[in-house]
């Protein structure tokens, strides 16, 4: 009975994994299409099975399933990784999830994401993602850090420090930036507008350009004032040690 119950729970879990695709990918049309053509779903289904084998001590079998799945889907999920319900990997290519990574519920990853470690020591060495986290394409989250619930990681960012809940992180290394309005939110509560994020580098460059323009204007005004004063004093104090431009050639002659 216990075995039957676990199988039913696994089936329910996989059903939720497939169902959440329709909420986060407008390209999804039918359940059959998702089951046959979505590598992220394939990788997750096989990981659910491998993870159960891993925790029962069948490590070699679990690693072999993970290896075979990576060869087919190009997604590398260690069977020891903990993944919550309704997890979605969009496109899926080149996603890497390490052994001690922990992923909460309603998490979305895009292609090229790495949840990697920064140490060769055993123990917790991979990130923890809270519920509702969204990680953009190509982002790298490294080390035993925590990205708290409903945080967003911008595409190609490298995150090496904890991220507070509800914040957006962009850049290398990742910096917390102010959220922009997402416009019309998804009716299921999944924020897919991860492109609507500030550009802190661009903003800093714009500030520098504005400051340079102000300084150039100030220098131009100072230069103009200096020339004006010099012209007013021309021929006025020829008795001074330095002769003016008008009298200096005549004096020399």
C-alpha cells in the first residue's frame, strides 16, 4: 500500500508539472504536444524518478538515469537536487542544476541557467531558490546562497549573494535593482515580463554623460569669462611688466 501511495503521489506531481506549462508558455497547445516535444518536461519527469532512487540508496541507477536524460535533453539535473512542485524549464538547453540545489514551488528557469557550486567540499554548496522565483536565460547562480521567494534574476546575470524576496537582480556580479511595472500580470500569478527590468549600468553611464555635459558647459563659460576679462584689460596696463598683444610687436620692432 505504501508503494502504491508513493506511485500515486508521483503521478500527481508529474501531472502538475505538465499542467503548469500551459500557464507559462503561450506556445503550448495540447498535453500530447508538451509530453512529446518539451525537453524541460522530459528532464523533470526523469529527475522525479531518479531522485526517488537516489534517496533510496540506488545512487548508480539514479546517476545513470540523469546521464541518459542529459544526453537526450541537454539538461543536467543531479538526482540529489531537491525540486518542488510545478517547476518549469522553458526551452531547457544547457540548464545545469547541482546536487545540493533546492528549488521551491512555482519556479521558472529559462535556457542556459546554472545553479552551480563554488566549493569542492562536501555539504551544501549549491543555491536555494524560494517559491515563485524566475531566473532569466543564461543566468548563473553560484554557491550556497538563497534567492528568496518571488525574486527575479535577469538574463545573463551572475548572482553570488543572497537575494531578498520580491527583488530583481541584474548584472555581473548581480545587483539588486528597483522593480519596474510589469504591465498586465499573468492571470496565474507567474511574472513572465522579466525583460522589464532597469539597466543600472546604462543608468550610471547616462548620469556620467550628463555630468560631463554640465562640466563642459561650465568650462566653456569660465573660458569665455576669462577671454572677456583679458580683452577688457588689453592696452590698459601697458606699464605692467607684460606688454599687451597689440604693443608687444611694435615694442619689439
